[in-house]
C-alpha cells in the first residue's frame, strides 16, 4: 500500500488532484491507516496513470467519470467503453495533425527570419 504522497509522486499528479478525483467519484474512497492517512494499491496507481492519460488527451472529468462507471459495471459495457476510447483516440489524432501543421508553419516563419526577411 502507498500513501497519497507516494502515489502523487509516482503518477505525476499533485495530492490535491488525487483528492479531487476521489471527491468526483473517479476513485473509490481510499482505505485509511491508523493515523487516518489514505492508502492506495498498485491497481489504483494503474488507474490513476490511465486517468491522467485520458485527461491529458482532453477528455473531460465528466467523460472520465462515465467511463469509470462503465468499468465498474463490468464487461457488459465493453462496446460502449471501446467506442469512448476510440472516439478519444480519433480526437487525439486530429489534434496531433493540427499541431504538426502549426509546427510546419512556425518552421517556415523561422526559415524566413533566418534569411533576414522581415515577415
């Protein structure tokens, strides 16, 4: 079992974010030790790493909650979960393409500046 500080460091989240996710129902309430400190398992760490990934791809807290609720329901929700992740994957791919185009535009601008052009 790991303390909230250990989990935060390992996952790359701050403690406040972990508490927020717990309040929003994206984590089961942590077990507590004798000192009332939150303790988390390896499974929770894995879930938090995936949750962080989903959030970094732009998935809203509400969508993550919907996904998490489906996970807790069981395998009967696999088609819906698959669709949700596929949609998020597609949105991420589209964002990557936009970012690539923006990068090309910046590189062209830099090339002009390196040649001494003013625009």
